[in-house]
C-alpha cells in the first residue's frame, strides 16, 4: 500500500492529526492504523479530564505554567510548557466543536475540577470517562472524511528506513529517513509494507511493562521500541508515573483507575486504622503531585506490611459523587464496596510514561519524515513528572503542530508527497518484501507468555516507585537474558503480535533501567535510595 499520510495509533493524538490533515489535503489519502479496534486506546481510559485555562477571572496562563513547572521538578522545557498551556484552550474549543460534551453546572457554565498539583479549578471533564467521550467525538467526526482509511487489526512491526535498502544506519547517521512501515495484517497473517512520505507515531504508553498498571493490554511501548531500533533518539524513560490510586483487586489486570478528581472533590487517603497520613508527607496533603502521593502510599504500605491503603469518600455528598463518578461508583458496587459507607482499597499502579521519543516543538523526531505525539513522545512538557490532566492537552496541541509543520513543508516544497529515495525512481521498487525464510510457526506460546510475566515481575520488583543501584543492576542482568532468549525466538519463528509485543516490552524495560542507572539523583518520578538528593545538574537522559 502507498499513502500520502500514515498515522499509527487511534487515540486522541492520532485522530486529531488525521482529521486536520484529511480536511486540509482533501485530494490526499490518510491511512490510520490501529492494532485492535479504533477506540481501544489509552485515551479511552483517561478518566479525570483535560486541563486548560478556562476561568480567566480566577485562573491564568502563568498559574498553569507554574503548576506544570513545579510538578516537572526542574526538567520541563519552559518554552514547550508555554506553548501547550497557551495553545491548549483553542484545541479544547475545537474538540467541543467536534461534539465533545464536557460537564456543565446548573448555570450552564463548564464545571471545572481540581486535581493534584493544580492551584486552580481548570479541569474540564465528562463525568469520570472524559477520554472515552473525547474519543467518541473524534471517531464520529472521522466518519465524515472519505479520504481517511481506518485499518483495524493491523500490527506495525518496524519502521522502514535506509537500513532496509541496504545502507548502514547507526546512531551517528545524520539523515535517517522513515519511508513507512512493515505491518502484520492480523486478518491474513501476512506481513505487508505501507509506504508513505509522512508518518506519525501516536502509539501510546508502555504500562504493560509492569505487573500492575492502569493501561490497557495494548500499551506495550511499540512506538518507542521501533524508533530505538531505527536508531532514533529516546529521552527520559526512567520517569514512569505511578498513579497513586488504582482500585486494589488481586490478580486483576489492567487495574481500574480511581481518578485523582475524587481527591480533588474531597477524598482522603487513610491507613487501615483510618488515620489520614498525607499531611506527614506534604503540606498539600491529598492534592500533592502524583510522585509524592505514590511514594507516600508506598511508604505506608511497607511500614504496615499491607498491599493497599484506603481512599475515604464516606463524608462526600452522595448525589454529587454518583453524578460525577458514576463508573467508579458502579465498579465499586460490583465488588461489594458501597463508597458511601465503606472506604475504597487503593494502591499505586504504573500509569504514564513521561519520557519517550524525543521530539521538538513541531513534533518532529530525530528521524526525517517521522513525527510523534501523545504519550509515546517526549516533548519536554512533563519533565520529571506529569501534572494531572496535561496529557490529553499535550496530545491535541502537538497533533495540531505536526499538522501545521506538514502544511508549511507542502507549501515550500515542489513535490513533498513523492515516494522516492534520493530521487532515484519509485521507492516501492526498492523496499524489499518482508523476508520470513527459515522461520517456522511457534511451537509453544508459553515461551512468550512466561517471558512477559518475568519481565513484568522484574520491572515491578526492581524498577518501581522506589529504586536502588543493586535492584537496577539485577534488573539489567535479567533483562539481558530475556532479550537474548527472545531475539533467538524472533529469528527462528514467524512473527506474531505476542512475540512483537514481548520484544518491544523488553526494549522498553531496558530503556527505563538504563535511564534510571544514568540518573545519579532522585528527581520527580525517579527515586533512588542510594542517591536520595537532587543533583545540581539538570539534564535529560537521551538513549
């Protein structure tokens, strides 16, 4: 297949970019690939909302910028923070025009919530399923564009670069260029190539690298891993955000998220004895940034020898809680917990990757013709810790900026959509078909499933909320062995989504561990007991 624009991932980042591109270039074709159904994304599971300066009487860009910088613990790119905060409200207005329905109060004004780290009420939300509502609006708008082809059940295996044309590509190669992707068509079980002069990665996060995560099963770090294999730049992968309050259900994966907005509305964290403990850790108590709250819960669990703490909502208004958090209320009831009379058992779970594919202010990666936005990208907004509800905002802002960059290039280049390599004729004749010679069907799926369990165990036990040098060294050695075993399996057997995801998760684990080993300090989401203080050196770890 050939297309003018290729989009990988159907969350808010991919959909926003695809819609804008298709609307502007009406005579061009946009292909959007997703490995399951179009609505099965990290976006769908975003509960709390989207942050934006809406109430200009009480809020300001300066306040939102300052809150973001404080949460990022010194590593945010201030220029990027200003771009996202100032351009964000316009992007929110656009999705409202697409039909997204954010909650309003009795007077008809938007009901603005408050979450940890925010100094003012600025979170727009749709009950406790904001991401799902935004996804719905975008997918409905997508159906109005005939030049967008949505391809479900198609798994991207690798980016196509000069490497596949027989050229030596290394980290120091200056002009690495993306020409498209190899994909595994899950309907035919064959690997095909899709060529495109412009590719955007919006592949989401990597929460499945951990045993307990709020991320869906598709969150396997595919985009980050593909870019790393293609010798692109990856940044700050050690900063994995653990959401403090996932519903504690032993053996259930993914974990059900209890949104931070519950604490914003007055929920209080307590020990099993009923003692409120957050005031011992931070003056902001239950509304401290997520890294502080997650470490506090982890500390309380270790001191008491328990697997969870409690979130107390019993004092909150019953009717208001059910209206604002209907899904949380029903989920708790389904496992025998009435939140109005019982406390909710909660524990931290891997939630969001603040690092990822290094991009600039136009969402451009270090690989030519390749853009990235959403959770898979490291834009500089989040620094060492993401401020709550900034992620959906970031995705829309950088999807728009990637689109603007494409428009600018199209205006300044005579034929920006030609598919050729160095002007040497049609590219489709040069890119080889996938070579599966010498491989066979996998004989035992347990070789894959067991390795994934081992990976998740390693990452959870050694590279979790609190780390130290010995744990990181152990994790590194065990990941090396898993990598060696999996590469042998990859060379000998036919490609499957399960094998590709395992391979990608091992790569992500390696990048998280390496980043953590290089960072000889504790900052934001990275806390190392052997280096408990911040160093005076502010740096991004690029791999």
